[in-house]
């Protein structure tokens, strides 16, 4: 006999946020999303974290140890960082997609970028690193010109300096870094998931960010507030927030670039 004793108020048992594989999604031009989606990217990323918290946290610890060790190596450590920055990022994005497909997050995903698109990701790391360095030199060089010419020592650099002459170059540098981050935010995902050339990936990343300036503003505010809260308990909350922010790069990519195949 058919069971008719059903609760009309019972929550649906179907998975509302189904993995990419089961949604029949296709890649296309970046879509403009409502403002509230910026917060949703973080919420969706937290759901990915909750599916495999141990793997995420262990991976972040291993990544932190690698970063600390390489920073202790003079010259070669900085060169290694310059060459591999977005290789590590791509590995975490790959892991995010695997979790979205129902798999557990593994430490090995951190190194996946070395196999997926090593050359392109290294090229992206070098391009962004050099541009970022050039911006810093261009903006902050005015503060150090007296040290370079020998008129002041490094200890005397900020003596008798007015606030504007110190703050203005910093603000200009931050303003220039915003479009640079727009060029690179989605580029690793577009390279490893869609085999895009470096500069095309950077262009598509910029377009995706530009179309979603308002959601990204909300995203930035929410992320900043959560990071502040995460640092209160001796920084232990960062073990959650750092993985969530990395995963949010994937959830934002998925929301902006993927759509139902019938659309």
C-alpha cells in the first residue's frame, strides 16, 4: 500500500546545490550577477569546506610550512615564490572542484597545478609578479629617492615627512593593484579547467570581475569582516577562513562562467 502519510512541510531531500558534474553545466561568457551573490560565494565555499574540513586544514598547514621554508632561502626562495604562486592556487581550485563533485579534499591537490598546466601557470605567476613588483617600485620609489641619492639614510626616511607624501603613494599602489587582481582572479581556473592561453585567461578574468563589481564589493566587505573575526581567537579562525576564501574563488568562477547547458 502506498504511504500517504507525508509531511507537506518537510524540507526537500534532493540536493539543492548539486555538484558540477550532475548539473549539466556548460562554460560561456561571464554573466552579471546580483549584488547578494558576493556573500553567497563565501557561503557556498564554506559548504565545500564543511565536506572535508580535515583535508582543507591539513593542506593549508602544509602550504604554510612550504612558504616559510622557501622564505628562509635567500634569493632562490623569492624566485621560487615568483615562479609558483598561481601553481599552488590552481591546485587548490582543482581540489575545490573535486570536493564539489563529492570527493574528499586531499593534501595532494595542493601540488596538482604542477601536473595540470605547469608552463601556463608559471608564466602567469611571473607576469603578475613582475607587474606587481613594477607597480610597487613605481609608487614607493618616490619615498626612497633620497635614500638612493644618499641624501638620507633608511632610518631618516620618514623623519619630517608629511602624512600625505607617505600615504598617497600607498593609496595609488593599492588602486593599481585592483585591476591587476581582476586580471588574475579567475585566470588559474580558466587555464586549468578550460585550457585557455595565459593572456586570454587574464582578459576573461578581467571581464568577469568587471561585470560583477558590485557583488565583488559585497564579497570584499564580508570577507574582511570574517577575517577580522577569524583573527580574534589567536588567529585560529584563519584555519577555516583561508581555505574558505580560496574555495570562494572556485564558487565565484562556477557562478559567473558556468550555466545550464540549455541556456
